[in-house]
């Protein structure tokens, strides 16, 4: 699959205990079916060739011989099928029996990985039959070939750099020091686990959390296949619980007691990029060497089935979204609270326009005042009408201030800006960048001077999306004494304001907030047309939902622009034409690079999510870096 994606599968055949011929037949059937659906890394359960619940039958020579023969048949059946497949079997090696995962591809056995942690407690008594894995890998003779046997084996894909896969078996991941930790620190981006974990009350949730967190700790893809129906129910029941996780996120999960196959598309480039970013993800220098076993996975074009979220900054589920909104509002307010405490300011000045960003800033400031035990009258909300102000935004700004209990000040800046135009020789009928920026800078001067009058602090309103695009007037709305929205993207600003409207308990305040949400985003620097906003930001720089998508994947994962374009097509197909997506992505790249100088001198502001543009933290980027490579990459797209 393209751009580092690989489709994986976890499968559980309905087996017959100790019937290796039947089990091999079912494994082959499922293997061909999943491969036909595009899966290229397939994982079957622990000891699935024989069955996990064989008990003393594991000591029978016939079962061991037939298990080996069944593996040979399964491996041969994979001829002509590229990818990487894992099945479990009991395997005798030099007089000892091992619970083993066999990795194979295209008709060839690649490696044999024995289980490290042998449970011998509760319902488990594997030590009765199986030996622990040897400390170092060796080579076995298999059908005229030397095959590595041991835990330290990496299966390396020739066709996808960085796709290294390692295996562990069931209990291994439940142990204090799982082999997967060592594997990941030696480069394994994907861990497979062949398991036979029985079902008891509460175990499902623990298992899910364990594997999700393990994939997050190791920054890896984790494919877990659990034994299901067909195992003996003499004392235990097995649910066929499968999970496919990626860096702390569950991509796929089976329903228990169904023996169903699940699929999940892992983004290997994303995992590798995240490891590269994390300085604490270190390769262990003192661990033993690994056997590196190559295999092929031919690149192919297939539709991406994995859902690509259109709004990566915004949780999709209502409950999680509301929880996130409350948390972010608290982080913003706590950041401002600390700054007010430190400076001893008893007054806060906020420029209020009736737009989304200044609304959020005022809501956060009110919350900070509450946390400090200050009357909200300490907040001076300043509306500064000028040439582009409409009745709708003006009324909303005033009503919002009143409903929150802040002090409302109105400073009409038309005359001051007109005088300034005269002083610098600016034709007032020429609606150029000077016309617009003069208004923004005058507003900032008013706010700063009002703050000086009361020993107060100017709270900035600009959001992260505007900062990424440089959609701010340098030393105008770009500047403040503390920017509470500095790491909040525009798509999230909307949800924060809506959350406040839904939970404030004040019907009139809620009505104002909802009308603000319904107002087009605009700097209101050009005269209205028939009393309606004439200047719509998204008509000029592009839809913020697209820009936030680009911003997330560029800064969070370092994706190349051609991959971002491909993902955007997956996410927004049917809403935007391909040429529109490409047009605004080019705009984003150009503006992101050319406007770094504005971000290089940002005011302080709290980080609220995994992406931020502070020059003191997440984005230490030269102001004169070239965008040529990024734009050329997009120009070369077919």
C-alpha cells in the first residue's frame, strides 16, 4: 500500500484439538482469504496448529511430528503470496519442547520464535511441557535450509524501509520485562503476539488496556491474535479476542466468541517518524545482536480502508469531546491565572470583536478571574469599531461582555485611523494591506495603553491556525502580553465556544455564543456590503478545516506534502475536489514558511495539545527557511 501503510490481519480458525490436518486446512483457508483481501501481515493464535489445550498430548511423538508436517504444508501453501505470516505450534528442538511462533512468506519458512515467559500459575501449567526460550538464537536445519531459532529475530521487509517485525507469545507481554521492549529498541516497528488467553470476568478490559498501552510505550504497531472457539472447554473458554493497535490507538478489535478476522492498516512511516521525534526512544547498545531475515512485500495500490479523521484536533465522540473541551479551557485559564498572579495584575484587557477567537479569549479570562477570586468587572472588554465593523458583530461583542459581567469599553478608532492615513499619505479609498493593517495596529495600541492606565495585562486572542498561516498583523493582533489561544486551532476554537454555550446554564449567553458561531470568520477590516461582512477569511486563505488537517500532519508527524495531500483526499473526498485540496495545500506550505518570522517572536501562551508553534518549545524553525522542497513535491504530483 502507498505512503507507508500496510494492511494487517488477526485471525482465529475454529480448530479441533490435536487434529493437525484439519487445523492446517482451516489456517490455509483463512490465510488465503485474508491475503486476498489485501492483508500482508497475518497473525494466527498460539499453538493453533495443534491447539493450545492439548495437555499431556504435547508429550506424544505423533502430535509433534504431525504438527511439524502441518507447518510444512501451511508454508508451502503460501507460495506465490508475498507478505509475512505467523502461526503457532509445539516444536521439539534438541530434546526440548518449545511453544513456538513460525514466521514464513512466499513458500519459505523464515524464522522460529519460542516463547520466553512460560506461565505456571492458576489455570496455566505450561512449564509441565514447554521450556523457556534460549538466551541466544541458533540455526536449525529445515528442508535443506538454515532457519534461525530464537527470540532475537527481526523480519525485514525489502520493499518498505523501516518495516521490521518481531514476535512474542501470549504471556510474554504480560510479564514485567516483555521481549517486545527489546525488539522495539532494536528497530521493530511491528510486534505480533500469538496468544491463547482464556476469558474470565474483567480480563477483556485489562487485556485491551495492556496492549493499547504497550503499543504506545513502544511506539509500534501491535497485532494480537487470541485463540477462540474450538479449544477445549474442559476447564477454560477462549474468546478469540483480537486487537490491532498503533501507538496507543486501537485500530481494530474483534467481538469475542465469534472467531472473526479483523483488519487494520498500520502507518509505518508515522511510527518511524514518531520514534525519530522522541529523544527518549533510544536503541539499547548492550543487547545481543539480532538475526535479520528478509522477505518481500510488493507495493500495490489499494483503497485505504482506515478512516482518516477530517478533524484530527477534535475528538469525534461527544463525551470525549466535552471532556477535552473542559480540560483545555482549564489549561488556558490556569496559564493566565499564573501569569496574573506572578505580575500582580488586578486588571485584564481583552479586545472583543464579536468573532470566535476574541470570544474564546474572553471566556477564558472570565474563568481565570473566577479562579483568582476576582470580580469579573476587573476585565475590561474593549470593542473598537472601525470601517469594517458590522452591527451583528458589534451587538454580539457588547452583549457577550454584559452577560459575562465584564466592564465594556467602546473606543471608536475611525477618526484615529483616518488621521494616521493622513499622516502617512495613505489614500483612504485604497483598500490595500496598509489600509487593513493600520486598523489592526491601532487597535493593539489602544489595548496596550488602556492596560497601562490600570497596571493591567492585554490578553491576546489569535489562534494557532492563524499563526500557522501568518494571518495576523505583525505587531498588531499578533502581539499581546499573554496569548491564551496560541495553541488552539480554529476547528477546536469552534467546539470550545459551543461547549461553553451548551454548559453555561445561561440561555441568553448561550444564544449570543451560538450567533457568534454562526457568523462568518472575518477580520472585518474592509467596509461591509449592505451591512453584511464583506471580507471572509476562508475565501482568502482557504477553509480552516483543511489548513488544520495540513497543520496536524505536517507538525505532529512530519509527513511529506504528497502524503498529506493523499490523506486529505481520503478524508475530504466528496466535499472538496482534488484540485481544491491541492490549491490550499500549496497555499498552506507557502504561507507556513514565509510567515515564520511572526511566530519567532510570539508572546507567551499555554500549550494545550500535541501540536504547538511556540518558538520556545515545539517549533524552533528558521524564519528564512525555504519552502522549495515542499512546493516542488506538490508540483510533481500527477
